[in-house]
């Protein structure tokens, strides 16, 4: 009995990537990529005739942006909003810029807070370093009277 003829498939566009290639190229796991897509954070994902996801090389950069936005504290809701605006095309450029500018301002405020905390940590490290080196508790900056040795800092 002859075997059935193979079903013709539409070849994917030359620049399209299967999910595994996107994972390797982006440094993200297949699971992560699927999660981003399920969250509505991957605009422009195509499917081939077999229903498999096909990504463009721009998705590599997109994933990098999404991961960086998340790492800088952008909420998933705001990331979804941004992805929705991207899907709207050129008409949403101003709103996209405003959303990213607002997030940038939040990141700068967080950086200022972290720099302040880092300065305090550096001061404490120096404080303990001096104490360990001299064997005597140094005065803490702006300390009017020395604290008893039993005080923990």
C-alpha cells in the first residue's frame, strides 16, 4: 500500500525563528518566552501552517526590553499597556514615549534611594572596619556622645 503524499506546508519567512532559536539568541528560556506571550507581552508573533510560533529577529530586542523593564520595576500591567500601544502603531508614539518617560523618572528616583542606601552601607562597613582594626568603637558620624560598647549598630 503506498504511503500518503506529504501535506504541503507553507515555508516560513526566511527571517523567522522557531521558539528554540529565539530562546538561544535571546538568552531566555522557551518557558519564559511562552510566559511573556501568554501575558500579552509579545506583539507580532506569527504561526506557521503547523501552528508553531515563528518569531522575527526583532523579538530578540523586544525580549531584552521586556526583561529590562521588569528588572527596573515596571509592573506587568504597565508592560501590557506598552505592548498594546506598540500594536496600535505610529498613532501611539506619544503615549509610548510618555509611558517610558514616566518609568524612567521612577527608575531615577529608585536609583537615588539605592545610592543613599549604598552610602549608608559603605559608612557602616568603614565603621566596622575601623573598629576591627583599632579594637575601639569609633564614633558614628554626627554622634554627639559616644555610645556604650554594648550598643549594637
